[in-house]
């Protein structure tokens, strides 16, 4: 199973999201092709009601601990309630360009 599929399964099974989007952004970083090491994750769930942004990020990171232990390097994480998602009009900000590593343009 790909890392993307594994992340999707873990988040769907544990957060029953209204909306879930995973974008592999590894190509934006200095990693080998197919690394699946950097993802943008947008997860919209009622499980986030009444919780701080920090608590949401901690929960997602805890769910993905095994992935971090086996090569996942970074998440651009957007963890919102349905109301927050609708307030933003379903818009997710673009990830900034990579500033580290040895990748040159």
C-alpha cells in the first residue's frame, strides 16, 4: 500500500471526515522520485469541534506516528471543522516553496 493510501485510510477510519484531501508535495522538495515524504493534508471533521488547532495537529500527528517513523517527513496540515471549512469557502492555501535541502531552480 502506498504511503498516501495508508494516510488516507488512517484518517478516514479515525476521523470520519466530511472532506479529506491528500496532495503529495514531495516533488517540491529535495527527495528521490516516489519518496512520498511531504504531503498537504486537508481534513474536515466533526471530531475537531471544541478543540484547539494545536490539539487537532497533535491528534493527526499521533494517528500518523507510524508513517513518520518510516519516512514521512512533513505535513502541511489543514484540520478544520465543517463550519470553518465553509467559512473559508472550501479554499486551502497553497504550500510555500521549499527553502531547504539541495534542490535548485
